[in-house]
C-alpha cells in the first residue's frame, strides 16, 4: 500500500507530513489495550523459514523474511515449484500486512472468548502458497521487522532499494539448493508498483554479468494496484471520481487544478514539492467525498490492518517468527517514508517497457480503488513505448469467471496481461481471496484465465430456470415479450451479458417460494422474479396465509380513466403509519409511478418502498412466501415530470375544489432527456473500469447512432416505443420554477445514474441553474454513516445515494426513507 493510506491517523504522515506523528503515537498506544494479548502462533502456522537476510555485513542492516512452502505443489519435485515473492507498498509498509491480512496461508481475525475480544489465526482459503512457495520481504530496510543500522542507510531511490533486494533474494536462494532452479515471480501492490519493476529490471540487467549459478531465475512479475507512473496517474482522480458519481462538475474542476499543480511540479523535477502536491490531491478528494478510505469507495471504515499490528506485538509471536522480542513492530515506517519522499513522483514506466519485452508482466487492479485503480493503470499503460502496445490495445477484453461466477475482465497480448478484479479495492487479495488465488495460479502456470464469449441474451424473464410454461402470469405480446418488458430493443446490459447456462439455476421444475422482509436479508434472486412468484402464489394458496391482514393496503382497487371502454388504473394505498401531523388532512400524500414503459408499480410496492417486502424463506426445506415489514424508478423520469407539468398547466382551468394540490415531485434514476443521457454510458463504464478504451470506442459509435436518429426523429411506432427517446426536460424546466423538484440516483446504476442525470441537468434553461451549479455539494449522513451527497438551490435538490443501484429504495431502504422524509418536510438533509 502507499503510506498516506491505511489509517486516517497516518494518512498524511506516511508521505512526510510529520506533525501527525503524535496522533499516530497516541492511536498506537490506545491499540495496546484494544484486545487481550494474542494467542501464540500455533505450530502449524509457523513459516517454513523466517529470519534475516543481511544486506550490509559491515553495519548489520538486514531484511526480514518469512517463507511458506507450497501446501500442495503441482510439480513432483520442489525444484520446479515456482517461488512467489511479495513486496508491500508504502513506501515503508511491512509485508506482514500482506502475510497476515491478504495472501498468506493464515489470516489474523478477531474472535470473542468469555466476552473478551481476542485475535487469532484462521486458515486463508485464498492463500497464494496453495501450490507455490511464498516469500514475504520487509522492504526496504527499516520497514516492519527489517533492520537499518542508521536512518542514513535507508535507501532514498529505487536503485538503492533494488540493490538491497537483489542481495537479499540471492541470500535466500542460497539457503536451500532446491531454490536455485525454481522459477521466481516477483509481486507486490501499491508502492510495490515501483519496487517490483525496479528489482525485476535490476535482475535482468545484472544477470548477464554473473555466472549462471549466481543468477536469479526470474520468470515474471505482477503488480497489484500499483503506483508506477505517478505523473500520469495523479491526473486521473478527478475524471474517475466524477464518473463514479462521487463528485460533481464543480468539484471535478477544483480537483483538476490540484492535479495540474502536481503534474507541473513533477515535470519540473521538483520532486519533494510534487509529492506534497499529490498528497494535497488525495486529501482534497477524501475530504469532499467523506469516504472512510480512497482504497475502496464502498467501505464505511478503514481496512482492519491494525489487527496485524496488535497481533505482532505479542512476544511469543515475535519469537516464533525469529524476531527479537524487544523489537517494536510498525505497520508503516515514517522514517522510511521520509527517506523515499522525493522518490514518490518519479516514474519507472521505462522499466516496465523493458521488462515486457523480456518476461511475463501482469498488471491487476481492484475495480473499487480510487487511488491506484483501473483507469489510473490504463492511463499509463497506453503510453508505453513498446512495439507490442497496439496489438495489446487491439486485443479483446474478455469476461473472467471463477467457479462459474463473474470475477472480472482479462486482456492479454504477448507478455502483457491486464486483469480487473470486480468487488475489490486496493487490497485485492483481502477482498477477493479465492479469485486472486485463481488469477495468480492461472497466470503463472500459463493456464489462461477462464473466460466466456459474450453475446446478446434472450429476454431476462427466462433466466434462473424459469421456463415459459412455468410462468402463467405472463401474457405473450406481438413481440413475444411479457407486459413488463414491452421495449422492442435489446438493452445495454442484455447485449453485453455473458451466457452462463450451468449457473442459471434449475430446469424450471422446482417451485420458487418467497416472503417479504428487510432488504438486508434479500438474496441474490432478481427482485422482480421474487415478486412475480409471490403474486403467482396468491392465486394458488390461501390469500390469508400469503397476504396477512396487517399487510393489506388501506385502500386498493381500480380508478376508471375511460368509462366507455372500462379502461382503469389499478391502485394500492397505504396510510401513514406514524403521521407527524395531528390531522391526516395535512399529512403529505406520496404517489409512486414505476418505470418501463409498462412496468407495474407493484414492484415498487413489494420490492422497494412499500411497507412490506418480498423475499425467499425456507420452511420444512421448501421455499415459501411470507411477509415481513420493510424497515426502511427509471421511465418515471418521463411520467413524473409529465404528470406534474400537466397538473400545473391544468389546475388554473379548474375550480379550486377540483385542483390537484401538487407540492413537489421526485425522480429516481430517471430517463428524462434521452438524447443527452444515452451519450454518457461509454465514458461512465470506462472510468468505472468495466470496459477498456477499445470497447469505449465501440460503444460511443452506437451512442452516436442513437443520438443522430433522435435528432432526425427516426423512431419506430409501437405503443410507447416511439416515445422513449423524446425529451421531457422542458417540463422539468417549467416545474422547477413553480414547485419543489428532487432528482436522485443510486451511485451504482449504469443505465440512468449520476452522470446521466447531471448531463441533462446542466443543460436546463432555468434562471436558477448557475446558482445551483455553484452550490456546494454536501456530504450526507444517515445515523452517523455516510449515505451520499446532496446539492440544493432554490426548488431543485439533487441527491446521490451511495451503495444503491437502479432501485434505490430496495438497496438503501432506511436511507431512501430518511431522504424523502427530510425533503418533503423541508428539514434539510442531515
């Protein structure tokens, strides 16, 4: 890891902001008392070898190591079993974090014994030493348990770091004759993006000068979320965070100015000031987003690496590792960080350019890392001076599966492989242990990562094994689609999703049963399928057992809209459970319209924001539908402003007693101005790390075609199909002048998300627009936890809901409830 990272109290000090040392010391002291003393290191968890590798015989400076032999080596002879070397980042952070928190065979975890919290070791199912030997080095000297005789001997550049590492690696190889012939792979993360290519470059340059018996048998290198080309990478944070929905355009501009300063100082060779400028960029980003850590925007707290620190304080653990019991362990060393402060902004890209011509190179990123993530890496990769670059850029980016489940994406050409690991942050092996294990094993053994060819899917309704004959609630249309999927075009997600038949569930003969309960208990089954199964059971079971009396709507039925034909709108109304007002006549009435076009609001009722929710439950080994309280729409981006606009235009023509008392309208993840919104998908998906530059270009061509057809009004008539690409932005422009308007998006929605909304909002013809755009975007908390961001001016409010997708109320029930209540009651967002 880089050292302005892992804990807020060392966030800046690790890049030489020394005034925070006192905070670090105090926090360290407090940690002494957080747990009972750790149990000793059990014998089965001892390293195969551990101790010190001297790098300066005169001064006694040495690098600490811990080596774990392969648990189940593939080769019959250990002499051919690969050796993986791991280097932690920082600069100055101990590889014991990688050992006991990420990829080692045992992980430190907390447990309760007699009401006292203990730390203990548990086997790591994703250990990288399953079939390889695994060596952890505390690098450079002065880091972790390593020894630097004096601060002046600590390296100040990558050449000195590599010289010490080369000595240490050769000395380790000399410990066992079998080590000499074993293929060596050097790996690391974060600031290891400099260490790893530097020592590999040093080895390949040094080997020809040595006799064969003294050479290091380097076979490849892997960098996880690495800082490799800082000048390029520091310029990526603003765009990435903007397209993640974490900052708005005003904040993006502010962040770009800070990035520009860091880049200019780097170009001028003012290394120390450039490092400080980069720290300013990252500090500003963390402050305006309110995130617990930039290493993973999903996390509500820091990575728990302090468990390792507490565990390694135990004298018995130190003794088992071969460390002097009096030695004080620091996760990250301020002294080492200060020594390498001027090295931070220096690029080692030229070393990767040399290495990729001579050995295997793997670059991997956790998709949720905001510091050294996917876009950061791809930005410098495409600048490499390498004759194979264009071939790599032209290579297909394939979908990658582990155990039949989507794990990420892979792009490979010649010696270079690039992997994006989904649902992982900076600590990839911590967040996705089994997937990272599969990745490193397949790459080293040249087995190729398991991929699938993508193609368009049949409509989503037939997935999870639900056959047409098993879905009596479906009515075929002239297009062969059920009523809730009337769109006549393949959606973006259907067009890019990968077929995975063996994981789609059964053959459709098993009964699906569901119940209603809290969203935190929702299983992975699509919400609309849960609801459809539930409604089907209303026809096949006693309704009293399925829909208990307390879950009945206050009123429900039909509202005729054409008395001649009998056409009517179905409704279900639930009175306020705990109205704030003494009189119900003053209690606000909220109307919900589902999207589609053509989707039922019963999805919103039973899956999102109604008082009861559908979810599966098991009774007597059979899934059965029940109801549980809910604690806590898309095309409605047209419906809502359209009916709001209609009301405000119609009301003046009616007697007061017949007018609709409209006070406000809110749109969740709405499709409001399609021509603008359809043009956002490529950039958003690219900066999220979900597609590469080649795929972005392909998607932009499709977007351009849709925009041109919209401009020329070439649409196909089929019910509301011809309405899809028509804008209703002008109605919002009228409404915001006359009533309150709330626009909110789930930050994880790729269809109608944050960037899609902001793309048309900033084009509104409204005299209050500039004031809104200039308004500060505030951090929004619910119950003391970061919930998202709020921007407000006059009648317009815009909310980004973190941890939510298209169905905001389904994903964040309590937060969406707090949002709508605070907005309606003008309480402000807490």
